[in-house]
C-alpha cells in the first residue's frame, strides 16, 4: 500500500517583530480528518499584525464543519477560510475608516447647526477641529454644546457615524463590492467542495460494489 504524503502547514503569526510560529499537523490523507487532527494546506494566512489565533480558530471551525477527507478537500477548506478572513478584513477596514472620520463628522454637524442655518460660512475650521477633539475626549454624550447642536438638527449621537459614513461612502461602497465578490468566491468554492465530495463518494461506492460482486 502506498503511503499518503505528509503535509505540513506554516501559519505566520502577526506581531511587532513579525516573527512566525511553526505549526505542524501531519496526518495521513487516508485517515478521517476531524477532532484534534488537522489536514492544513500551506499558504498565506493572516498578514503582519493580524491575529493568527483568530485565523486558526476560523480554520479549525471550517475543518470541524466540513471534515476534509483528502488533500483536495483540505485545499477547498483553506480557500474558504481565506475568503472568510478577507471579508472580515474588509469589514474591519470600514470600521477603521468610520472611526478615523469621527472628528471631521463632528465638525460637519457643528457647521450645519451653528453656521449654515444663519448662512454664515466663515467658521474657523481649526477652532472647530479643536472643539471636535475636546468633544471626542470628553465624550459626545457629555458635551452639552454638541448635544444642543444635535437637538437643533433633530439628530441623535448616531448622526456622527452617519456623517462619517457619508463622507466616505465611495470608499465604503468599493469595500462592500469587494466583500460581495469574496463571498461569491467562497460560495463557489463550497459548491465545488460538495461536487468533488459527491463525485468521490460515488467512485468509492462503485469500487465497493465491484469488490462485493467479485467476492460473491
């Protein structure tokens, strides 16, 4: 009997010194791949400064759910893990964009409440930027002047995130299209996984039928 090849996987760990952790999970391709054993396919995982433990958790979850039985099925699982990870990265980037635009959103709301209503566009952006920084430091809910600005416009604190979203809507929509593309690729891979497994199962069933017939 020919021995199945052994597969090793390297999953890089993202941290400050960009070091990597060597992870080896070696099993025979003929063995069921479930429980603590993992048939991991080598390839890019998390990028520098991303959480390798989170990636491992997703990979292990995919492996537990699909239980790859050979190298090809394992490669499908690895691809789907990467697709999931990429989509999550896009979501994280959107959150980063919104958080990074809070200051400008607050300035925009202040201008709308205090100046545009009076058709006065001579506001000092530097002064408003400093005020926005103070609002962020003390907390939006605690700043009475800004709460009054929101009330004047019939808004609540969620309007800050809304304004940040509008300021970055083109970039966010581009990321959302990328997420949709990644999700589509993941679903295609899942269909290919199911198709491959069904095909191999039929082949195994025919082989078993042949063996039984010959034995009879």
